[in-house]
């Protein structure tokens, strides 16, 4: 292990609210890892000792070593730092799967991303923009607006505060990364046949929905997570990210903003930073 990313699921697991899937450590969080292959198992092809790799795993990433199924490994592009590599797999796999595979985002769509300054939020903004969509990024802290706007070129990102979201509607896709009791009111901001993607719920897991609003919009409401999927499903997603997303990272069309790095022994401080306010991008642990 050379670096490991932190995610909201790690905080939830540490609180006892989000147990690891079967086969992964119950007492060691960590979904994103980057490092060098030390050994390969019998029958493994295409991977060799010394390879620079990264992966989205079911847990156990906040450690010095980890065993990873070979079909989950992604190559680390030349020139990418370990810290950036560690912040890539979960955030960009989530963004690609939600926006492209599930919502079918297309060029010309309007996409609202809430909580857009965080690790997954910055990935969502970039994946939507590189797909040709126009992005409206909702960010509470004004000092972060220029940095979020700079995630994409050609004016593809407008950055707004919560009370400005409606002025930029209607949206083809709303990405909900915050949650809270009012989050599903954004159904009213959709274009006809639009989609709400519920990806994060740190501000609250329960929200009322006026179902008639959903009906009138002929809209879709999709909840998604990767951690609980079967090994086969995770391998299929990794293959898609390997062929479609990693090349964009290698070309510099996507990037991984790193907010802060902490030594592994300072995990408590790292988790506190993850749960705090004002982050831009990923929090990462290093040996």
C-alpha cells in the first residue's frame, strides 16, 4: 500500500452503520487503495509484481498490505502520484456508473450536482462535463466556487449556492450527494423524463417525496451504491472504468483533487477532516 482514500462509507462503518460485505475485513475500513503488486496468485495473468495499481475494494484498505482480486485492479497512469491514484477508484467508479451507465447522461444534458466540492462531487462534475453535459455544481462555501468551476473547461460548469439551484433549472439529471429531509424536493427541478440519482445521504437518510410530482415529471428516482454488489458486478464495473475512464485520467482530461494527506497512524485526524466542512476533493492516508 502506498496510499488509501477515505470515503463517507468509512465513517459509517466506523460508527457501526455500514458493515463490510462478506469476505472483507469487518474491523478495517477503506475502499480505495493504490500501491505496488507484491505477489500474484496462481492463474493470475496480465498483472506482475512491481506493477503500479489502484482498486475499489470492499474494505480493509486502511492498512499496510491488502489482498485484492485481480479483476478489480486498475493501472495507475504514468506520472500520477500515489495520493491521486488512491482518490480515483471509488469516486470515479461511482460517478461513471451513476451518470453514464444508470442515468445515460448525454451531450447537451443539464446536470445538477449537490455537494460538488467533495471527493465524489468533484468526480461527478468532471464525468458529466467530459460527457458533454452542462453542469450546475451546488457548493455551500463561496471560497470553493472558483476551484470547482476550474474542474472543467469551456464554461461547462456553473457554480451556485443552494438557494440558486432553481434559477438554473430544469435539469435532465440531479445527483444527490448530500441527502437530508428536503433533498427530494429537487424532483420539481427536473425536466420531463428526468432522473434523480441518490448517491450520498450524509445530511440525513429520510426524506418525504410528493409522489404526484414524480408522476407529473414522468421521472426516475434511482438509488445506487457499489459496495454491496456481487463480485461479478464489481468486476464488470472495473472493466468499464479500466477501458473508458482510466484513459481519460491518463490524458489529463480528468484529475483527482487531494484536499489533505495524513500518515496512517493519524487516522483519527484524517477521519475528522473527512467529516468536517470546507473540503475540496479527497482525504488520503499514506504510510
